[in-house]
C-alpha cells in the first residue's frame, strides 16, 4: 500500500465485481476515487469500506449510464474535475443467447452501455488529459472482441468497438502523455454470467478466472505500458503474431482496382 497521491480515478460499474476490485486496488496504490454505478447503497458501502481501509477520499456518484441525462452528468464531472487522472470504463452489459433469440430493445440497451457510454466518457475526459500532458484510460473489453462467435453477436460487436476504439485512442494520444489500455478478460467469476442467464457455476472451471486475479494481472501489465491485455494468454508472441498479420494486411486493404482473384 502507498500513501503517495496519484489524483482521482473515476471507475464505472464500480458497485461490484471487476469495478469494485479496481476501486480497491487503485485506492491502495494511492488514488482517490469517484465510484459510478446505479446502486447507490452498494456504492456507499463500498466507499466506506475502501476509505476506512486506505484513508483515501472515495466519492460516490450514482448514475445509470444507459440514460442520456445521467450519462451527461458523469461527462460534466469528467470535464470539470481537474483532480481526475484516470478513467476506468468498466460498466457493461453482457448477453449469451444467440442473436435471433435476443430482444432487440435489450440489444440496444447493451449498445448504450457498452459502446455509447465509454465513447462519450472518453471524449469528455481526453481534452483535459491532453491539456495536462498525462492521464490514463482503461477500457474493459472482452475476448469476444476477437472471438465474436463465442457469445451473443451484439455483445461481441460491442466489445470489438471497445478494442478498436482503444487502439485508435492510443494511436492518437500516446505522444500526448495519455496512456490507454484495453483489457480483454475471458470468463471471469462475477455476476455477469448469472445476469446473462447462465450462472458461472455452470461453466467449466478450467476456463473461469477469479476476478481479483484478472484485475491484478491487468494492472501489472498497465504498469508495463501494455495496450492490449489478455490475462489468460500464456504467450504474448501469439498476440504479436495476430497484430503482425493485421499490419501486413493494411497496405492491401484499399487499392485502385479489384484484386485479380475477383476477375471473371
């Protein structure tokens, strides 16, 4: 534990699971906190526990990021609170049912939380980070960002957005002192699964990672400056090969004529 102040980290989806663990770990590293989630009682209980243990300032900001007016209040906070040095975009909704078995309005709500909210929150805080020449954005994606066939297609698409958005932010902001990390957890032992209709106990135990282990691994790689963190991946060379193949495609993706293989 450290008492060295590091500014304030705003964590969304902070009332339980991955978000609550990030809050705990960041406070122990010296960050003050602003905790955002819908459940005000859970937020207050967590804030008291973390503040009592660490001595850090922990504020609660109850908000439903799926509601435009409440999302805009969090955006305003990010634009105006000069103490904020980190944004953890953790709030998210999951789905495991096949696309054609899913309610389209529920899919829209998932896009609102998984895509619109982290995009708007990043847009709100980035100008301040750039003006100060420092700041950190952690975006919690998922392995379905690169394996969309694994679960619901809209969920996979929403997390693919988070990954692509993070990579683009890094490309634009790395030389301006802003760190970006996209975290791609696999199956993690949180209430995500129960809320999605399949309790985690029904999954093979060998694919499920404890939430605290996942967060600790991701935070360790953040300190190393890693852009894309896949806590389960044993060999980073596999990801590097994936990225190298993507880079090799880039010069061939936009040319003035169709490839010969399309000729009649």
